[in-house]
């Protein structure tokens, strides 16, 4: 490598892209990215909150449908088209990220209109400060009833804050109530760019298929996942009932200036 190129790579700041996958064909709620909530399509709420996070060079929506792309362009967001064949959000982001000149990528769920910008910023900061951590995610203290709820994914950690296992089951089993607290995993991931591309090349793994949790593919393949605890809870929209509850929450936090 030429000395000038080495100097440029050393001098430039760490660059993180916030990526919001928004496919059209949701199984339970098709077209939910454009679902109107508190006067805006859901994807706009997510994009606006992601844009408030510090540490991101850009925020881009990745979709497989022209209607979503047109809606994003209409509210002033950045959007890229990706193939319909992408099987997951990770695959969709990796497909686009192969062309990006960046150091880190954060997978921001497109169905969480109240995602916490500070949580996104924590991940961006950790990626920049710990380039040896291939994947970073968030966890919050489990709320009453979530330990037994399969849709609330739990995570257990080692003493250094890395994930030992993720499960839909009630882990850790509370035989001793004074032991480790139950942590609910939040579905947001930060990747070092190379780690994202490597993960997308791996085939599904047995535990991943058993629990239907893509992050287990990384653990089964020897990729460490750093978990930042103490995050603010976030809620996804998967059903019409979820959308009704979310619309009420958004109405309560929105203001006339357009911040939500």
C-alpha cells in the first residue's frame, strides 16, 4: 500500500451508515412500511428518529418496492432499491453495503417507529471505539411477563458483556431469584463492515433454524456479539393491533414541529 493511502486511511474518521430495511411483502402485515401512523408512513417515523442519532454519516432506506421508494423520496429520505430475493434484513443490507465506502453499518428495524436515537448512537460509538468487536447490539431489562413470552427474545451474557445465547425461552431459568436478571434483546445490530459481509455469506445454522433467530448464526459460527445493556425498550409493529397501539404512542410524543 502506498504511504499516502495508508495515511488517508489512518487520518479519516470512522464512518457508520444507518440502514433501514423495508421490504414490501411482510407475512402478517404486507406493505406495513407505508402504514399511516399519526399522519405519517411508518418508515418516515423510523427514518426521522434514526436521523436524530449522533455518529451516523448517513441514513438510508433499503427496499424492494417502488411504492416505498417513492414515499421515502417524497419525505426527503435517501433510498436504495434492493432485490426482492433478499431473504432477510441482514441479506438486504449486505447486498447494498458491498458498494458502500464505510467502516460500520447499523441495521435499524423498519417497523419500530419509536426506536431510541440514543441507542443507535451508543452502537455507532461502540463500533468506532472497539473495531475488534464484529457485532454490537442492545438489551433492556425484561418487563413482567416478557421472560415467558416467545416473541420477546432473551439474551444471557458472559462476564465481559458478550452474548452467550439468545432464546425465545425463559433464560436464565430463575431457580435462584437473586441471580442474573432477565434481559430482553432489542433487534438492532451494529456490524463492522467486513463482519456484515462475512455473516451474509454463511448458511443458516441448526440453532438459528430451531429458534428462528438469525443472530444465532453468528454465535454458532464463532462471531462474538457485544451486548450493551440498559437500553430503552422499543416496540415493533407486526399486526393491526400493534399498529393501533403504536399510533396512540406516536400521537402522545409527536409535536407540531415535526419531531417524533
